C-alpha cells in the first residue's frame, strides 16, 4: 500500500531551528501536512485533538521529554497505534533500549539528512 503523502505528521522539538530543518526535510520528501509542537505536553494536546499518521519527536525537551510523550502515546487507546520516531543527539545504547521498551517505532540520531529520514520513515510506514 502506498504511503499517504497528505497524512498529518506531528514534529516535536524545543528548538525552532530543528523544527524548521525537519519541516524542510519532510517537504523534500513531498510531505506537506506538517504540524509542530515545542514540547511533549503541547504535542499530547495536539494529538488528542486531531489525527496524525506519524509523530517525530526529540528526546530532550522540557517540561515533558520525548520518552515521556512516547509512554503517554502508547498508554492512550486512541493514540497507541500511531507510528513514533524518536530523534536524539545521543546514541547511547541505554537510551535506544529505553525507547524500544517504551514502544518506539524507530530511532534517528541527529544530525541527519533527507535520505536517512526517508529510510527511517520507510521502515515505519512502508516504502515511498
């Protein structure tokens, strides 16, 4: 089944520069329906108000981190099936394990390019 390029994607990061970069990378991949949140609690609010086909979230944010957001999403009946890609600048194995245990769909280490993002998204959503 083809990936719906019109699906809503929620990007979550506390740095505007990273949000802008991620939005540009997604546009390069022909995704246009992109919403953003500056932290996990704002993201959770948006997720509970709308339907998103993918969440791409940073790990390190305040007041709610990406791993806390992931756990909230996986504990919510309406949201738990939503694909979730975690971004982080750290590639520590204990972080990767914690994210896997919490139910992350995929994990991406910053910095990354459109090709890497596409590969990670393809693993989660299917080839496009």
